[in-house]
C-alpha cells in the first residue's frame, strides 16, 4: 500500500507506543521498524489522526468456499499527522468452534458452549439413541473483552485478558428434527486469554462456565455490552408471557433446567444480568430486576455510569431508559418509557427527527422486585382478556402484536411496571410501536446514541392490526431491511409529570441514520430476490442487529441478523466521512453476533465477532443451498458448531510513495 511519506524509526517507535493497533501477526512490529530504517531524532513524532476501512466485495458462488466460512477481504488504514498511512490486512481468528473441547484451567478439558442444569450438571441430548452427548450451542452471541486489575491465571505468560461470552440458544437437537430454541438455560463463560505483549495476539488458556443457579438460570441471552466499570452486561430477550399457562417453551426450559416442567417462574426471566469477572478467571453473576422486564436485547450505559438505554427486541416494543440511583450500581433506580412525538421517519434523506418525552414508570430496588417476582402470580397484578369485555375499568392495549384489554389491580402499579413492563408501558401511554429493536450503542463525544431496528414492519406500519394510531410510530410502507436510528442525548429533561430527570444523557429525539433497501417486484410491495437470492441490496446494510461504536476510530460497527442477505455481513460506517465498508462476511445462513469494538487494551485494538447458526436455510437460499450445505457441514460440525473469535491485522509490505 503506498504511503505519502516514510516514517522514521523514532516515529514508528513513538507511534507503536502511543496509538492502539489491531493485533499484528508474528514479527509484524519488527517488519514495520525495519522498513522505517534510520532517521533524524529531531523530527516531531507523527500522531494518530484517523482510521478508515477498505471495503470487501460480497462473496458469490464463483468462490463457494468463501460463502461457507468467515471471509475477510478488508483492510484498516491508519493515517498519521504527517499524512503517512499504515495499512493492516484483516483476518478472522477463532478462539474455538462450539463443541470443541477446550482447557478448563484445571488440567482438564471442557465443552465450549456446553449446557448445564441448575446443579451445574451437563444437560444431555439423547435424541439419537446410542449417541448421547452434552448439548452445546450453535449460537454464541454477546461478548465483552475486558481486563481485571491484579489478574493472575495459571498458564498466562503475557497479559491476562478476559472475554465474557454468552450463548443464546441451540437451534436443534442432534437428531436434526427436535427444535430446541429457548428450551435450554443459556450458558455464559469467561475465557482467559493470554495477550502477547509484542504482537497483541490472544490465545485461549482457560474456559470457565459461570454458575447461574443463584439467578434462576438465564433465558435467551442475546446481545451484551461492557459497562464503563468493566463488567459484562448480559440480556434476556423475549420474556415468557406469564399469562400463558400452557407455554410449551417455558415448560421445556424448566424441565431441562430443574428437571421439572412446572418449576420455572416466568417472572424470573426477562431481566438484565451482570457478570463480574474475578482475578482468577472465574466470575459471579447477579440479575437486576429493577430495569424492567422486557425483551432485553442489551443495555448501553452512558459515560455517567448511571443512565442505561435499552434495546427491546419485540413487536410493539419501545424505548426504555433506566437511571440508577448511584454510579456503577444498577440495583436501584428509576425506569422510564418514551413517548414519540410528531415527525417520525425512517428515511435518512429527510433529516426528520421526532421528539421524545419520557413517562416515569416507577422507582424500585432489584431486591424488592425480585421479592415480588417470587411471590406474585400474574392474576395478582392485573387482569388480561383477549376480547373486549365492555367494561370501562379495562384499557385496550396492543402487546407483542396482539390486542388485549387489561385492568391493573389496586396497589399493583409497581409490580405491573417492573414485572409486566410492556403491558404497563402501553397502559400509561408510552409509544409501544417499534418492531425488533436490537442493539444500542453510544457516541460519547457527540452525545448521540444509536439504535438498530432490524425490521420496519407490522406494528410500525399504518393500517396494520398491531399499529397503534396516535402513538407517534407510523410509516406508510414497510422496510423489511430495517434502519439504524440516531438519538441525541441531553440533560435538563423532565418527565411527563413535570419532575426533573436526574441524568445528562437522556435521548431527546430520534431520526434515521442508515437504512437498508428492499429489492421489490414490479408491484413495489413483494420482495424479489436477485440472482443469488438476496431480497435486500447486498451493498447496503440489511436487518441491523449488533451495534458498537469506536470513539477512537469514529466508526459505527453494524452486524446483521438478516433473512434478506444470503450471507450476513459486518459493516464499518465512519460517521464523519459517511463511508460504509463491508468488513467481513459470515457463513451463509448465519448471523453476525458478539460484536465488541475495543479501542485499547494494553495498546492494542480489537474487534470481537462471533456468528450463529451457519447453514440455517430459508427461502432466499434456494440458489446456494445445495452447493454450500456440504461445505458448511464440513466446516462447522454438521452445522452444530459456530465460531467465537476476533479480527486480527497484519501490515502489508511497506512502499515509498
């Protein structure tokens, strides 16, 4: 890659010492210094200015192998103050594929992504007689890369770094017929990684499965974020409906977790778990019951260490914010839900922003809400009926795509606010009209949050049965490919009751930043695939899910959960230059997950990335399925395995330019 000037040896040393880099391949630092040669020590040091990603092409059947694995064809270009450019070719390095036997740190091996019951005993898949084995996940998701002061773990020769990884679900039992989605308690693990101080390479030395028995096990852990104080903030999405007594999914979950289909309490799930890593690579976990029982995709805590914006992955979902009473402590605080004002749009070309006002749902501690969850039955909190009771005491709402009439029992407002949050928010007039609200992240410098809407359909479209007229969320036409929204953050806000909100980081409006593009038939309504099968433009984002922002690189990373792209992609969007670059392609039929952009750990920069359920075929894969299915089976344990890893970088050969 040409460079405008050749860095001196001193400049290179100072650059390497002061600027975060992607982890280099073996000997890369030496190559860089050798290329720089000698030079005057009097020349001022070149400093970091900006970073940009080159774009890779989407793989096609011309190279079927590239469609059947993680493919990276992009580069990171770092520009210095003297206008020289350092370039790093990117590649993907997995720590493991789920189903691998990995080191347990005790001299033995353990199953990566393995499932355990409430007694921490393996849960066995016996669907194929004579081939019984422990269940393991094909769907790793939220990942946090972090350090712990004073960490010391046997086997680490360089720096101890930890990755907390959660496993959302297992798609199928090994018979390939038994659907296991949401029927197993989600495991969560701490990976102890040995960071090479010279190259930044990360090597797995220990896998520790976190004991979740004290928090009643975990339910469908999806996205995650790293708190400003260095803990892993997990999630539990698609909270089980407590009013559905015949919930087969919850019963199967309970059977696998407790050995009894009736033991699991739905009010124990749909909350926000927090994992605290110990110096020895083990961890403890707690659930925060006071942050609302919603379809937690993930939460993003703002730089004040108190304000959390939450992704709510549901139909008829909403914007929720929790403001903690104390910094770095999420066990008590106040929960708010947004009301969307006029002007809501999903078209980035309009520049239209809709104002947000905030309804206070309640204040509580985690302990008091957990106590309510332990003792209350659904009928103790409210009545819910599916047909109009012609009773003025009931209020009509739309929840999870269905019309209901509810009546809150006297004195049960707090229980309703924190245990039946979706229903209660709709009841008090919050705008519960979004669909599939996924990842959230924050650009602290500009005080802007970003929120992904995987799809714009159903409850967001005027005239649809799930759309609520007058709630501010209504567009004339669906956009299945979805949109990323930008929310300005401000202080000095009051709730709708006129009480001051104790936060300088409240969202005050929402407007579209990036949108996908559906490929439509001549009727302008029906999705129509291209030659490969894509029903959304493959050169734009589609169905955004994971979002993470890099302050140093000024880059918004976007991972797809797309049923419209034959291969899902990881994108990098520079918010200053507006350049959108495809960085990585996920195996066909898989989803891009586990995204975490880390500006600096011991001087090195990392982009964490996993994928889920490779080869999970849908209608868009009819062109590629027969070719790719055997390749994906060979790569990923008959499609039962999935990778957990990160992007690495190596400098190209330097040239005078």
